[in-house]
C-alpha cells in the first residue's frame, strides 16, 4: 500500500486511465510536457475534458469537477451560457468569416464603449497580447519615443517586449523593468521623459492581483505619466468586465490613456481589443500623415462568429449582475477557506475578488481589504519555496472533484456567475479535506504550522 505523497498521485492515476493514454500520445506531439499552454502543465498531467456546462466540467474518464479554471478567466458567465450558445449557433449558420464589415461589430463595440469610457476608439484583434503589442506601436508613434517601461512581475503576454527580460532568447533592448509597487522608482524612471509607454496589469501582477497593486502606486500613475508625456496602458485582459462591468479602472476610479481587454469580452471565444484615446489611435486612420500611418491587418479581427458571442456576453454585463454574483461567491470561498486555514493553524490565506489567490507563507498582518495579500512583500508572495504546496493542493482538490487553475507554482480559483452557494460549500469541504490530507502526508513545512 502506498503512503505519503505517492498515494495522492496513485489515486489520481487510478481514476484517469483514459486520460493517461491520451497523455502518452500528447507528450509525443506537444513539446511542453504534452500541454498546449504553460498553465496546463501538471505532474502527472491535467484532466482531459470532454464537455462543460455552467460551473461544471467532465473528463474522458467520467470524473465531474466544479470548475475554477473557467477558460483561464474568460468565462465569468460560466461554461456554455445559453445566450452565448444561441448567438453563436445562429451566426454559424449565417457565416463565420465574412472578410468584410458587418453590423455585429458595431453593436459589440458600442456595448464595450458604454461600459468602458476609455474606449474613445476600439481596435479588435485576436487576443490580449496582440492588443498590448499594438499599444506599444501606437505609443511610439504618438510620443516619438522608443522605450517601454514595465513593472516586475506584471504579465502582458509572451511577445519579446512583453515577456520577462531575463527569459532565454529575449533581446528587448528598449524595455526597462522597475520594481512593482515602488512609487519612487516609477517617478524616477518617468522623470527621464524617455518612455513611450508605461504598462500596468489591472488589479496587480499575476491574474488580477496575486501581487496586488497598491493604491499609492495606482493613484500616482495618472499624474506621473501625464507630466512625463508617457502613455499609460492599463492591461485589463483579465480584469476587463470581470471586477465590474467597467473593469478594474471603474472599480478604482482611474482612467488610463489606453486599455487592453480580452477574455471576458469574447464570451469564451478568442479575442482581444485595444481601447483608448482617439488622438493616440489616430495613426490607424487612412487619413493620418504617411510618416505616422500604420495598417492593422489580421484575418480573424472581429470575425462574425466571435462578434456574435462577444456581443451576447457584453449585453449580459451591462447591469453588473454577473460580476456581482461572481464576487459574492468569491467572498464565500475566501471567508470559509480562511476559516479552514485558521482552524488548522496553517500560515496561509485566500484573498481576491472574483479570482481567489491562495497564499502560503509568513503572515505580516490580517488584511482589512479582501483583495490584498497578508503581506506587502512581493518576494514572500512569489516565494518559489511554497510553489510545490500550491501544486500539491491542486492535485488533492482534483482528486476531490474541484479543478483550479494552475500556473507554475501558482494556483487560482476563478469565480463565475454560474457558481452556486452549494458549489462553493462543496469546494470548501474539498479544500478542508485536502489540507487535512496534506498535513497527514507532511506537505507543510514546520514554518507554516502553528500560526
């Protein structure tokens, strides 16, 4: 009989024989350990899903999960929302890709503009990363500068000027990275007046704020960027239409120069868009001076199928009801989950709004703001020492019918309006049982016990 850490893996494999055979094929096809996204890499492997609806999904072996991956954050309405499915079915029968203008794109853009006033102009693309690349290009033309300023830990995609500068094969000579949540560092860098654009992740670094952005920094940026003539991009690919219908900027009452969106705006289909000031985006106009004019190609930009699904989803966002429902379930998971951690004397906490982040490490204080971590120390939040604990938690919860989003030592519970109170109650039971199993197998170091 297997004991300790091997027992959980053995249980996982015992109930996923079909998935194991599929994974054996996948590793011969896909270089990333058989996965098609870095967040789908897991030891031994992530489940292989056959279908999903509402808050649930099912795998090839018949296992049912309460899902907190939610399309990497795109599905605030849950899986296969009837309104989105209906719109998509109707549009598929009419045509997928017209290669021309159509009415749906106007309706969709009008809905977005109504919710996010930053959108004086809108440029559609196929993912949030493309929107961020467009933002850099436009900002360089608008300011006449080359350099890009970014904050450490903030994620904006895997393009060369967006990815970590110390990544292998990256030669982003025009990119400077400064410490996150350091107002003095931002002020000093911007005062040089050499940057075309400053990029900031909505909510904070890592999926809407595993490392939360401080109010001190957030509210300093509009003035600092304006004084330095730098374009401020607020990347709301994750937080757009999720924190509120108007995104993180509406929640906090700030207005950037540009904002990138994606995920939720497509209702589950691949999409991105750059929103922003008309004068900055004027370079896209065919009437712009030749030396400032650029063309934006993209076969799949605002194709009819995606526009139909996106417009259907955005109609539902207008009154803020989906966001309110997701936030209520997030509050429930966070509060009950923290009770489970405290009852077991584990030094860790759950925090966040509609994306809940598990933290394990020293508790510097008990946050009064539910979106904040129990420390302001970025190194503690991202300490790789505790990454395996989050990985282990995800495995145990999968064994108990709960699927959380993973990302190389991080874990996230992505909430949706489809999650019910009963779903969260079952999730908390699975969370508590997983903690007990991890305590029994010795997964928690002594430094995390007795708090």
